[in-house]
C-alpha cells in the first residue's frame, strides 16, 4: 500500500514536471517567433551615404597606416604600397561621390561627352 502511494506521488511529480517543461517551451516558442508586424527599420541607405561611410573608413585606415609606420611596425616599401592603394581607393570614392552629386544637381559628370 505504501509502495503504491509512493509510486503515485512520483508519477504525479513527473507529469507536473513534464507539463511545466512543455508550457515553458511553448512560451519560449511564442516569444521567439511572434512578430508584432511593425519592424523598426533604419533609414534607407543611398549610394551616396554608402560612399560617405566608405570614405570615412578609408581615411581612418590612412590614419592607422601612418600611425603604424611611425611606430615602426611597417617597412618603407609596405607603407608606400599600402598608402598608394588607400589613396587610390579614396580618390575613386571621391570621384564617384562627385559624379553622383553632379547627376543629382542636373549636371553632366566630369569627363563626360557632350
């Protein structure tokens, strides 16, 4: 009789624990996958904004390169090669930004034909 009572009590605890786990899993599922429908998106990124970010990153890379060269971490050849590559990238970015600005203002891009 006592063994039957103990077995019934253990069975009830197991059912209670399983129910609790299933309930927790259901709540977790709803929390993770439920969307209110309104997604907070950032501003739409235009090509000009993207180029502005790239320009700032390139300038930051040039500053870092100069710092590392002065700290003695780069050889003269590596410094010259990397600096030239970064300056070419910056020039290309600035040229494209100017081209977009000219198009936005209704002018022809520099170097365009009549």
